[in-house]
C-alpha cells in the first residue's frame, strides 16, 4: 500500500487495513491495534510535520502477518528530512503506539522508516 495525499488513499487506507486484517484472520483486538497505531503515527505525526515543512511526500505502508507466531509487522517509510515521530511526535500518540505494540523502531538511512511489531 502507498499512501499519497494526491489521490483517494486517505479516505480508503483504514478500510484497506481492515480488509487485510479480516483476510489474514487477525483478531479484532490485533486489527484495532494496527489501525490505531497507523492513524496515530501517520495522521498525528508524519503528515502534520510534512505540512509544516511544505512537503507532499507519499508514505509507503507494508503490513505483513506471520501465521506461525500470529505476529503482525507494519513498516512505514517516507522521504524527506530526518523526523522520528517517536522522539519528536505528539506525546499522546507515541504513548498510545508504544502501549499497543510489542516493539517499535525508527531508522534513517535512505529515508525515514518505522517498523512496528504487534
């Protein structure tokens, strides 16, 4: 999935995440955790910061489900200046995300990347 403000993905991204979760057989709790973490990081952290910097960059989203251990991983990646939403983002959003995930890790190599494990 690629989230881009220039198309209709904003209106459809959460329902697409929900469809993925139902197809993968995720529990309603796991699906809620993934959706809410996505919303908090992207809509409360990444996109407002991009708007402040007059950027309009897509956010790549990759969600995977490992049936063997019933784990879900979500990777968010975006270009632009270094921005770690875990250190620089909305405090309430960060608290919610860290509570809902088993692990969350930010890195910056050829762009910004967050990896969340549920």
